[in-house]
C-alpha cells in the first residue's frame, strides 16, 4: 500500500512540472536576400531591385544593412587606383565605394551567391556550367572572369569573388 501511495504522489507531481523557460537567444530576422551581381548587388526585399555600381553609398547601406547586419569595419585605401576608395566590410562581403558611390564588391567568405547559385565553395564545374569562364594563372590560384564576375579557384573550388572595382588586401 505504501508503494502505491508513493507511486501516486510521484505521478501527481509529474503533472505539476514547472514549464521550462526558453533561454535561447532569438535569431535576427532576415529582411530579405542579397545576391551578387556583375554590375552591383541584387536586393530581394519588399522593393526587389539592382543596386548598380554608381548608386549612392548611403542608399546601398540603408538597403543591405537589415539583411547583412551591421558594418564591421570602414577603411580608406589610397593604393587602389587613381582616387582613394572606401572599404565597407560586412560579415560576408566588402563593398568598395569611390566618390561616395558603390564601385565594386569583394568576398572571400561563404554565404552570398549569384542568381545562378555560384559563390565561395562552388565547384569549378558549376562555375563553368553557369557562366562562360576564362582563366589566367597567378602564383597560387587560377583567376577567372565569368561574364563579369571575377575571382579565384583553388583546388577546384571558388575561393574568392569580386566585381567592379577591386582592391585586394
């Protein structure tokens, strides 16, 4: 009888368990998608559009920041052509601006893709299937021009990409 009472008490208490609080940090809600374009960036949000090279930088930042997150660093380089350029680094991409306008982008982080699905980590086979691709050799990698998308391939995988004005580190 005593075991029966203990068993009944345990069952009653099991039904009175205190609900567990959710302690997980809420993830940032993504407000759209940014796609790499040979002539700028494609922003897919409530106003799907191409942010072409030549677009005012404040407009570009206003559209991409809700999707890409905050700017990580801002620097100015004077060794990238006839005039200084501003490098605006987000987590996955660095925007290049000249005279306050978007002039290019570069990435060596996996995350962003073209509308054909090409990005860092894509195979060379996928790259050449998606775009007419020409190669040149440099010391470590093979550089490609894929219909205006530029980058490098290492060990058969895309390892960096850029379009427009570039300013390698």
